[in-house]
C-alpha cells in the first residue's frame, strides 16, 4: 500500500467515524508519517506551529472577534431596519430583506456560520411571525449566510491569499460583484416563492422618510464595511490591520453608542471567539501538514497530468475542477479544502490560462455552496438549531437556492470580467 493510499484512506475512515475535520486531517497525517517512516514525527508539530505564524493570517481571529461583537451588539437588527424600510412592503419583503441583511452582515463578519447565527436569531422568528413557512425562513437564512464568505472581508479569501501567495486585497475587491449577484439571484427566488405562496409585505408603504430614518439609525453599522474596505483599497491599512480596526470600531459602537453589549458579557464574547479561532487554526495547521505530504508524494503533479490527459480544453478542465470542488464542499470545511486543494489545483488552472484571483473567487463560491449542502452543511445545522426544523425538510427547502447559486457560479466561470473588473 502506498503512502498516498494510507493518507487518503485513513482520512476517509476518520471522516466516516465523525471525527472533527481538523483532528481527522492531523491524525491521517500522523498515521502516514508512521507508515512511510520517511520523515520525523516532529514534522506534524512543526507544521502546526509554523503554518499559523503568518501576519496575513492574523486577520482571521480578529475578523472572527469582530463578527461576534457585531452579532451581539445590536448591529444586525439595525441592518435589517434598513433592508426592511427598502423592501419590507413588497411581496416576500421579509425574505428579501433577510437576504439583504445577510449581505450587509457579510461585509462585516467574513464568516458564513456567523452570519447565519447573527441574522437567523433575529429574522427566522420574525419571518414565522409574519406567516412565512418555518422551513422556507430557515432555508433562506442558511443559504444567504453563505454570502458571508464571498462578499469581503472573507476569512476563506484570506486563507486562499496566504496559501496561493495572491493579493488578499485583490481577492476582496473581486468578490464584491459575484457576492451581489448571488444575493440578487436568491432574492429573485425568494420573491417568486413568496408570490406563489401568497406571502405579502408589510402594510406600511416605502417612503423616503422611513428609509432615511432607518439609514440614520443604522449609520454607525453601515460605516463599518466602508471603513474596512475603504481603508484597504485606499492604501491606509492592510487587511490584517483592517481586522483589528473592525474589532475596535465594532466594540465602540456596540458598547458605547448602541449600548447593547454590556461589558460583563465581553469575556464570553472573547471566549466564544477564541474557541472558534482555535478550531480554525487547528484546521489550518493540520491541513498545511497534510498538503506538504501530498506535495512530497507528488499528488499535485499526478492529478494535473490526469486532468490534462482527459482533455486539454480549458472549459472541460475547469468544469471537472468545479465538479470536484462541489463534491468536496459537501464533506469538508472550506478552510481545510482551500489549504489542501489550492496547491494541487492552482497550477492546473494557471496552465490552462485562468487568472489566480479569478480561480480564487470560483473556489470560494464553490465551497460556499457546501455551507448549505447536506450532509455537512454547517449553515444548515446552525439554522436548524435556531428554528428547530429537522435536517431532512430543511435540506429539501434549500435546493432552489443551490440552483440559483449554481447559475451564478457558471456566469462567473465563463465571464471572468465579472470577477476581474476592478483588479
């Protein structure tokens, strides 16, 4: 048995045994080191430390903390106030406003599950109270939460930038249009379904006065993405520094201005952020060691040669890679998938003429679909825990949203100017 078979075989067995993804990756790497005997046991420990010793990677824990602060500091409610004032009286207005709110929050948190947790706790009960079916309400939040890793800032984009040595700023700006397209596509489905089911909007008419009042109430929240992205693209600070500024600004708004985050709850917010960060960094370290073993076994070269032997047509190759990423996203955490697969797939797509930034956005969209795709769709589990809807009915309810996202994915795949317009 080859070391490659041991690596992938042990990894698959551990996943089937429901071992957490980061631990499964690390144990599979350790088993392969024992089996091959070609490197010291210290290899794994060294990779766990050196792989997270990165200045750009420091953005991850700070964006996680910023998302926690803003989710508990009254910011999500005010963002919904703006969205509700804009479209709340339309057919399916609450569903559309929920998607818009998720897009706003995506430009703050950088995390799919964090977006679902922050918005779902507010919007799912509100939609049910307005007469929406609980399954549809939960599916809408779970699907729209995936936009959190497409619209900048995005934690997976930071990971891709670090892994592929690509500008994180370029990745951020390239995700704006695709993220908006995904949101619009989801809104179209939400409107169609709401019209079919007779979900009416609020009786209150949209007026400039109401919109202006909502925007004024949410002005401090709306400034957050402007400060983060404006500072990055204005050359004022790096993405990592922007993450720190997001924490400081979010803390000031939540504690001093909105006063909805008591100081006594701050230790819990920091504790929850630390738990999430530790999970992410374990995945990062273990996946880097896993990827190094793949490189030593020359797996990237073998896969590249295999794909090119199937076809040298760039369209066929990118469609095969897309299919692979969609399947991987159903079973693997996006961060682990990015770290493991980027060194394998990036040389292939560059060889057939794709820009690395374009491929990075494609990869993020592919893996974002996995956030609400069974059996390991994290957003589905978060949404289910909020609403109480079981996974079976919820998995059926998200299928139309998966379809809308696949349409956008194909558009972005074959129209690279959508991604590269501002790069």
